[in-house]
């Protein structure tokens, strides 16, 4: 009986540990250091989510854009060909990402 209670207690602690891991989004910025405005299209693949996210921004010279994604998200700075690929229902996830979000990226600024 004591053994059963002990294993039940261990299982409860393991479940609590799994659920207590932070799933909070990581906030960071991307910065345009060019003297010209840049059009940026980000395609994201978040672990556990089906499909992708696509977001487009204009970032002025010296400007920044604050972003927020979960740890493990793959971000691609997409060109028009990659945007067309994604919009046709295909994936670019197997390509080389611009960034894979990590906990250490919190409050960092990445240069475009």
C-alpha cells in the first residue's frame, strides 16, 4: 500500500512539473539598421500548432518591431517566392530559419 501511494505521489509531482514549465511567450525586437524602410514578412511555425503564422510589417529606418512567440518557434524572413509557397498550402519549415526562439532571447534585439 505504501509503495502504491509513493508512486502515485511521484506521478502527481511529475505532472505538476510538466504543467508548471513556462509557456509564456518570449518578447524580443527586430531592428532595421538600414537607411531605407524595409518590408518584412515573417512566417512562423510554432511547436504544437498546426500550420503557420504569416505577418507582414514595414519597419522604418532605425525602427524596431516588438514580437512575441513561444519557445521553439521557427521564424523565417520570407521573400515573395516563399510567401507564395506558403499561401499555396505548402511549407517552408524544412528550410533554414532566421531565428528559432529560445528563452535566452527575452528582451533581445535582432538586426534585420
